[in-house]
C-alpha cells in the first residue's frame, strides 16, 4: 500500500526521490516517517466509506538528538508568504449555491 501512495505522490511532484548514498551529502538533511491512516469519507452515493491516506508527523521530538522538532527548526522569515487568492471566490460561490 505504501508503494502505491509513494508512486502517486511522486507523479504529482510532492516527493523528491534522493538516492540514499546522496542524502549524506546534504547538509542538515533529516527524514520523517510516513504513516498510513484510515479516514472516513463519503462516496458518490453519499454512503460513508473508509479510505487510507499517507501522512507524516513533523512535530515528533528530536530532543534526544539535541534538536527540537522539525517544525520548530523552520526559519519562518525565509519562507514565502501564503496567499489564499481563490478562497473568497469559493466562499462566494458557496453562498450563491445556498440561495
């Protein structure tokens, strides 16, 4: 099952495969575990069904290695800002659909 998810994420461009022998050449490279979780969803008939999806947790504690969590190591000032340009349009379309 994990191979299927990894293939899908690769095809979408969400994962960047790096050969194991090259990871050691990346300064400060870190890895995080991938989990498979069950999630309830609704199918096209409105019936509840269970699906499996990959997830990761970047908040796990690295203190035993002398570090904070991966999330705590982010330099927010160097990140690009997030713009929610299409959220307003989706809300307006939703409001119109409720009328």
